[in-house]
């Protein structure tokens, strides 16, 4: 077993550090052996060159690749047999290694030995693989040469640790480490592990990252435990290597005790870790969970994973800078985008874990369910319930039950939901269909608090998501209107009204879907009809654009059709729709004229449109006292509750005054003819009249004629031609 003492021996570390410092101070201390001619064959009498040539490799000078004339396995077998059967074995091995060491003193030659060989395209070679390993890689595959060559490589590495990348873009330290990856067999894995860990301790940070991530590709399974211990110690010393170390530890086979130790270490640093390192830290924690400790680990993770701590400051800074100076928001915007990227990456890790690990998803729901205090609930709780709801179909009913209980108890309120969308809208946008499905389920509830929460889901989904999601939200709300359930219809229309205020431009893009509700007016109450026509009228008349004209036409067609009906329930729809539409067209825009130039008082065309519409309602309802009363009641509410343009108010006042006078006002001197049940005082002339000048409200004849018709009598032709007035009892 590889002990920590051996890996951190002061003598070995000092020697590597000394070599590295010498290389840094004297980058050209080892002079080239000779000046090679470009693209020529290496010719000398060394054992190293001769044995390579006889085995099938020709060394080239300059920047040319070494040439391999035989199959790679054939080369390794021939060289091994030549060395093993040589009369001076094992001395011949030392001479061969010494020749290699002399040859790679020249940097170009060393680089050629680290790069892949060139395969000679003869008939026999073309049948094999087209990829060729480097000379060093081929030599590492020979057991009797491997230990010596590994030693040479680690002796050469310090020369290049603090040098810049070559002009050809190659990094010599990375090239050297790549030779050690995916070896078929490691003769002395413990020694190799020792050398790599010593190298990591002295290398620059950018190379440390590469060396650490290369460990799983270099080490054998027998060294995983030792390397795990070393990396866990390194994790406490060097926070800059958190991501690569955790990435490697996730790939190693570690004992449960060591895994728990590292997990506790990572969990302890979670609140202070950098946002960039957070996804990998959480990935390691989730990777280390077992069935026995799942709830405990998830509960602790939920407590320490406070994304607002990382994310809100950048959002606040961005919003404040936009308010103060719109021209200087690039830095804050970049900060916000960086934070969003990290949070999105984090949730990708979490989504993958809860999708494929049932114990994790169930433990997370259970941890939220076990939280009883209102103040202890976090934005992350709602986000996680939404994510698990979208990724795991088996837990949907469970999540709905938990949500309902939390809503009833007041743990999940609008402020928490708003914060969830505000911080995690990019993450929630990917699960938009599931959110709408959840909102639809909540709206079917009988509990008003749950219905309100479902309506808020629709509201925030529309406000925060893109055009496609907005269209889906409107479609879902329209479906609720078609449901026939009065509570659902009211809630859906109320949400549409809110969306009209929050985002009118987005609502106008989806007006065609709302217009479809006009085909479903029969089952709607007067209040619901009023809301619908208010929404459609606002979409059609508040701002002129190409899409609004067909909505106006359809509304006029529906209103005319309903007004022409002889049945009161259809005429009611036409009256409410017409008066509501007239109120939107005739709205007083003088206060907003500074914000919307040219949209002050009504134009003559708009004024004509309003008066024509109201005259149509009046003419269609004057023969029905009930319809006429509804028209005047709707009109009165409109005038009382909304600011109308002066032109319309003037026309309405004059028209209603004339109608009232024609229907109810008579001169005092005019004695009505007919058999009316006058009171005694009137019958015997006991009332005093100073003069015949004056007017009176002619209620008694109207009341009598109405009762007469109700009792089964028939009016004369002269009386039937007169307008019918409705006197409420």
C-alpha cells in the first residue's frame, strides 16, 4: 500500500523541485547533441539506433515523423526478443536505455519520439490499423524497458514545467503524460503513482489540473485507494483543484469509509465554494449517496445549498446598474450570464441524478416534506419539486400531495414562487409543459388557496418564459374556460385579465386563441361574459395593428347576432358585449396622451363607432323591458366605473335624457284617459294645482299597462306601437 509518508518524502520532493528550478533558471542548459539536417535519417553506431532499425523503426531528424515499417505489435515482439536473447542481456538493456537518453537530449528528437510514428504504406502494413503510436509509447509496452523509460520521462519533465508552449502549439508536459495513459500493463504501479503525485505537488496550477484528470487513465485499479487518500488530502490544501480532484474521485473505486470522509469534507466546504466549482461538488455528493444514508445526505445538502447566496448579488447589481446607467451594464450582464450558466449546469447535474436514481428523488421530496417551519422553506425546494415532477413520472402524485399540503399550511406562498421563477426561470423554462400540467391539476382542486397557487403558476410561466411557452399558457387557460366548471372559468378569465395588464404585447400575439372562447358563450355567466369581452375589446382596440382587425370583425358579428335574437339569454350576451366594447373604445385617453402621442380624445371615426354601437343596442332592446333595463344598468355601471371620453359622455347624456323624457315625463295638465285605479285624493280633485304649468313622472299608467299585460290582457295597436318601459317591482 502506498503510504502518505513515501509520497511526500522530503528528499524526493526536493530533488524534483531542484530540477524544476534549474530548468526554470537555465532553460537551455542542455545543449543539443548536434545540428540535424532537416528530414534526414538518423545514422549513428549506437545500440539504440541499430536495434530500432532492425526491429522496424527508422528515426528521422528535424520535424519529420519517425517511420514504422512493420506492425506495431511485431515491432514490440522483435525488439523484446532481440534484447532478451542478446548475449550481453541484461547489460544490453542498460545500453539501449542509455542510447535513448542521449538521443532525446535534443529537443526536436525528443518531441519526435513523443509524437506518433509514420506508417510506411506497403501492402502488408496497409492491412493493419492506420493509427500509429509514438516511439516512447511503443517502448513503454515492453516490460523490460518500461521502468527505465518511465524514470527518464519523469526526469525530463521538470525541464518543461515552466516553459511556454512551443511555437507549434504543443505542450511538452502534456505530451509526456499522454504517453503513460492506457498502458496495457504497468510493471510497477506503486512507483508510477508515487512519481505522479510528487509531480502534481510541484507543477504549475494549469498543469496540475491536467495531471490530476489524467490519473484514472494512467493508474490501475489496485492504486485507487492510495490515490484517493492522497487526493483527499490535496483537496484540503488546494481549493483551486476542487473540480479536477472531485472529477477523478468520482471515477475511482473507493472504499465506503473513504468516500464518506471525502463527502463530508466537500459538504463542509459547500457554503464557501466558488460558484464555478459548485456543479462538480454537488455531483460528487450525489454520486456518493447510498440507500441507507440518502435522506440524511439530501437533508444536509438542502440546508447548505443556498443558491441565492451566489446568484442574487449579481442580479441586484445588474438591475441597479441598468437603472442608474444603461450604458455601463456589460460587466454586470456578463456576471449574470456566468452565474446563470453555472446554475443551469448545476441543475443539469441534479436532474440527471433524480432521473436515474430513485433513492435520490424520493429522499429529496421526503426532506422537503419533513420541513415544518414556514421560514425554513427555500426557493430551491419549489424548484426541486418542479424538476422532479418533470423528470420522474412515478412520483407525480406524491409531489402533488406534498405541494397541496404545503400550500394549505402556508409554507408555499406567492413570494416564494415569484423568487423561484425570478432566479431559476432558465431552468424552469425547460420543464414548462410539466409546470402547466401541474397548474392544470391544481386548478381542479376545491381549495381556494390551491386554485390561487395554480393560477400563479400560469401567471409567472407566461411572464418569465418565451413565446412558445406563452402560447401554451394561453391554450391551457382557454381549455379551462371550456371546462364548464364555474370556478375554473372564473379563475382562467381572471388570470387572462392579469396577463393583459402584465404583458399586453405578448397577449396581443396570442389574441387568436382567446377569440376562440366566443364560440362558447352559452354556458357563461353575465360576469364571465363581461370579463371575456373586456379582454377581447382591450386586445382589439387598445392598440391598432394588423392582427386586431379580424378580432373586431368577429366581435361585431357575434354582438349583432346575439342582439337580433328574440330570446333574452342571447340578447343579454349582445348587450353586455356591446356596452363593454363601447367602454373600451370610448375610454378617456387624455391622461396618457403624453405617453402615447396622438391618442388623446376620441377621433370622429371612433366616436361614430361608439354611438352607432350603442344606438344598435338601444334599438334592439327597446321592445323588451327586461333587455332595456339591462342595457341601462350596464351603461350606468360603465359610466360610474370608468372614465369615458367627453364626446361620448355628452352624447350619452343627451340621448338618455331624451329617452327618459319620452317614456316617463308628461305635462301636469294632461289628464290621462283610461280606467285607472286612481287614489281617492286624485279621484275627487283634492290635490291643489296652482297652475297647469309643470311636469310629472307618468308612472301609474305605465304600471297599470304592465300589470294588465301580465294578467293576460292585450294592448291596443296604438299602445303596442309605443315603446315599452320596464318598471321594476
